[in-house]
C-alpha cells in the first residue's frame, strides 16, 4: 500500500508538471501572436506611411523607424514590404530587397494573416497586415513577428511550487499509510494473515453447519452472505451473493422484510409451502455498516411436531390469500364479493356480506343503540359451494330483527357466534319461513362479524356452515374477525373513494354548461363523457358574442380528481369573463396563460411543493356575417373542418405552448368557412388511448366526420361509435357545430366621411333600411338616436372614413367603425355640463353596447331587442 500511494503521488506530480508545460507553450504562442499583430497593425496604420511608400527611397526612411518600433514593441522584427512581398526593411540589412518568407496572398486581398514560419531568425510567429491608401487599395504590407521562445511564462514560478506540493503530498501519504497499518493491526488484535485465515475458516464452517438460515443484506439491497440453510429454506442458488434481493424471485413479504431493515422478532411468513419464523435486525445500530441480518427457522416443521401444522398453515395461507385478493379495486361491491369468495369454501361453506345503504353511496351510516331497533342492510355479495341455497340473493334489501345476530353485530360492533342454529331463538325471530328453509337446506352454524374500520360500522359479514362441515368453534372466531378486519379497511377505502368520486362528479357537472345559448350562427351538438375511474378537467363552452358572433371553447386540465375539476371551473369562468372583453383568440389565451401560472403558484405555495397545474385550450370565434373563423390553441389538438362536399381537413392552426408555461406568445389563424360546413372541436381523450396512438385516432375521426349529410347530433353519435374506447381512462369532450351565414338582405353597410354633415344622411339611410325591414316606429326612432350619437363621437374624436353597419339577427345591431383606438367611457354628466350624456342615453335605450378593437381602429356597437315577428306585423298593420 505504501508503494502504491507513492506511485500515485508521483504520477500526479508528473501530470501536473506536464500540464503546466503544455499550458506554458500554448500561452507563449498566444502572447507572441498578440504582440506581433499589435506591432504590425500599429505600424501599418501610422500616418504618412502611404506617402513614404510612394517616395523615391522607402527603405532609407523606413529602416530606422522600423528598428525603433521593433525595440519599443519588444518584437524580433518589423518588416515593411511592397505589394509583391519585396522587403523594404529588416533587422538584418542584408535581407532587404529579398522576397518575404510567409503567406502574403490574403493580405494582398486586404486581410490580416497570423502564422508560424521558419524565417531568417528561426521559428517565428508573425502577423502580416495590409497597407491601404485612401481608396482602400492595398499598396504594401507590414509584418511583425517574434520567436515564441522569447516570451516569458509563469511556469518557471509555478514549477517549484508544484514540486514542493508533490513532496508534501508524498510525506503525507507515507505518514497516512503508517497510521492505517497501525490501526489495522490494532483492529485485528495483532493477528497475522495466517491467524486471520484460520479464524474465518472456523466461522465459515460453523455458519454453514447450523440448522438456522442466516442472510446478510447490504445497504444497497445486495445479498452479502447466505448460508446453506438459508439457501434451502428460500430456494436460492449457490451463487446468490452479490445479487439484489429484488432479483431473487422471493416472496414479496420476505423481500420487503429483508430490504426494510426493520426489527422483526419471530415474524411468521409463508414462503412456498413453508412457514418461516424470521428475526431481522439492522447491522448499523452500533456503528456497523448499513444493512440487515436475518435468521430463518422452519416453523412448519416445529408446528407439525406440535400436532397443529396443517391447521396453522391453512389459516395463515387463507389470511395471506385474503390480503392479496381483497381490495384489488376501489369498488365497494367488488370488494365485498372478493371477501365472500375468499372465505367460501376454504373457511366456510357460504359467506354473505350485508352493507348499510349509505355505505354504497359513500356516506357514513347511522347506527342505533344495542337491541333498540332492527337493522336494514343491503345484501351485496353471496358466495358458496352451491347456487341453489335459500339465502337472500345479492341486491336484496333485508331487514333483520333487533334480536338477530346480524342486527346485534351491526349495532354493538361485536362478533356473534351461533354454534347451533336450531337451538338459537334469537336468530329465528326474523322471517320464520325463511329461517326454516335455511335449516331445512342443512345450515347448522353461523358466525356474524361486523365490518368496522376507523370507528365506522358499515355492515356485517356472515359465515355459514352446513351439515357437511364441522360447526364453528371459538378458535374459528379469531380467524373470522381477522378476515373481516382486513376486508373492512378495504371497503372503507372504497367507500371514501366513492364519496370523493361522487363529490367530484357533482362538482364537475355543476361547472359544465347545462344548455346552449340562443344564436343563429351555428347549429351545435355536444357530448361530454367523464372517465370511468376518476374525474378529469375537460370542459367545453359555447359563448354568444356581440354582433351575432359565437365563440367555441374546448379545454383540458392536466390530472384528475377534485383539484382538476375545480381548476376546470375556474378556467371556464375566466374564459367567459375574458370573452366579455371581446378579445381576439390569441390575446384571450395569453390572459388565460397568466391565470394558470398564478393558479400554479398558489397551489405550490399552499402545498409547499412545485405542483404544476397545466392545461390546454382551443378558442374559436365564428362570424356569420363574413364566414370567417378566428382560432388559436394552446397545446390542444387541432379542430376538424368538414367542407360541404364531405372533405375533411385539420387546419394548420399554430399549436402554441400549453397554458401555464408562460412567456411564449400565441398565434391566431383565420379560416374562411363556407356555409353548411362543420367544425369539430374535441379533447385528446377522444383520439388517444393506451391502445391507440394519436395518428390512428385522427384518421378514424376523419373517416367518421366525412359524411356531410348528417346533423350535428348524428355526427356526435357517429364519432363516439367509431372512437369511444372500451375502458375509458380519460374524459372526452366533443363539440360539433354546423355553420350558417347571415343572409345578405339582413346586412347593410355604408361608408361616411369624417364630417358632421354626414350624420343627417346616415340617419336617413338607416330610417329607410329599418322601414324596409318592417320595424316599428319606436325601434326606428331609437336607432336614429344611437347612430347619431355614435357617428357624432366618431367625427369628433377620430379621423379618416367612418363605416356604419346594421345587422338584423335576433336583435338589431348598430356598428360604427372608425380609425381611432380610444374607447369611450360611460359617465354621469353634471347639470352644468354641455356634453357627456350620449353614451348614457345609448346604455338606457339599447340592451347592451360595447367596443371591439380591430387592426384599423375600433368598432362601437349597440344591440336592441327586436319584438317577435307577430308583434312587428301587428304594429305595422293599419
């Protein structure tokens, strides 16, 4: 060890010196390059150099100057040459007039060159810089250089330090080796190699000779030692040392105990056909290495010697099977059936499980006082050796009399054993005919055990034996209680899950839209299918916007459960609120992205962990007056567009990042949608599942949509028939909209100059148009006032042309567009104010009004309710 450490230190010192030498060489060359380039550039750009080169004798003028500059710049040479490379100057005068040694072609083209060459002075690093005249033409070159060996380096100062450090390290290594050797001899109590070898041989002989298994497991889960008995009991191979416990195909409970490092004393585990008594202790309790040591004894053989091996084995096996088979799902009925199937016929001939009605709904039942009232329970599960038994079938609501074992066990919370049913009077106080049929069938004994978990009584489990089996004894009661206790925890977990699931479903349904708004732009149908297990955060919405437009929204919140449902409700409310601002789709998604980021921050602060919310969304606005649909999406699947001829396409809408990432903009796309086209918006649960990738889902969706003659309702049914998975693990939201166009005779538009005189003409045109639409005088008068105020404001506060548009849909819509981006504000004018009452009058006369911004400016709109067609006809009749 001493020699090894010395060699290591020497290698490190050599490596350090080599590294310093290499670094020093690199530094020298770099310094030589920098100094040469600086000297050459300084001389090349010197004033008057151009005139000197064009003079009659450049060498006579430049030779002394270059020598002076060379000495001041601490370089080995500065050479001035003409454009062909003939030297004008050189430290050695005999070299003047000769061809320059080096690369000059780049400098002739106006570029600077730095290179290493073998010149008259030896190996030199030289820089060649072109000399240009006032027109940028190269008229000569300057080269400066020096030998790299002449540059000083810090290695001379560092080398003694490195050597000194190496010497110190060598001394420390020598001292450390001596101390380690001394400690090793102290720990081995002065034993030499021969004595240590004999001791380990004796320990090994004893370890493999004892009839008790020993397994030592390291802190990383690897088997460090297993003697012959441990290999026999656990069925391990001879080369088990070095393998991880998880790779040994052990019983799960045995593997968990070996890896847990917990203290266990005579813990009985079933391993194959053996019942092993296991003792386990950690090895690091007194400063030892991390790990555990386990001893194994075959208790099967010991119990066989005591005459109870078979009974104990069957009961332990039953409990083991019950722990594995009961509670495989969070379904209450399924858990009750698993309990009945485990108990019969291995412990009993028949088993029935009865639960209170509130438990099946996820609620806590109300239990009366002992013996005070009958118990009404729902039979949930029945299992037995035959199917022609007279017991109440599953699904029937059974009322047990107050003195029966079932009612007593349910109200008292204590098990009841009835060894002989014929001799029991309390059991027969219920339905006499039914109990007699049970006795006639051959039932002889019963145990009733309450299902109780976390202090809640949920029902009872009944174990029945017939004449073909021995009657129940007191020893059987503990096994029945153990089975019921394990099942009760699983049933209570399922009850809690049922309650949470019901709450989440109720919350989710309350947050989703319950109807569609009245509008004429789209014919809409939708489907929403929650996941079979858990509640997700998918949502959709249809929002009626001003000026006959409609917004379609589909979104998906990451995750499941109450948190996802609540977040979905917050996002849906936010989208509805943002839509009232009449924002473009990309801006709306930007605001929604900020909201999701804030929700994520709030969740992280509350839970003290980085809980990422995350969501996707697709927002589309359809305008029936132009047939244009503006869309933007945030990480959501693209919509499907079905043309009137049945052609299906998925428009190239910029994807955008999912909501909550923040910092990235969203982009909107504009689609020209023909009338009678179909838009399909959906969530990823429709097209993607565990057994189907997204590309296959998109192709199937396209094939299901390629039927233009279907109504939106029929399209929804066809899509779900084609894509709905058998086991739906995610929510599915589907929104299908058939587009309509507002008839041209219900739209009138004209352009006005920015002139107050144009207001009267606009009123006259509006009056004539409203008369053609057969509107009543009151509506015409109100429209004149609204248009007058809106156009007057546009003339006063904007410049450029003004556009006026009237739309007759479910309401009468007046729009005035101008080039100003300043929005009007409603205010209350004082008595002495001359203005400020116009928008107040508009707000009183119309149903609603607002402002929508466009790339050209803004649009101020106002909507008035229209009377039904019958009322308009009556108002216009003579």
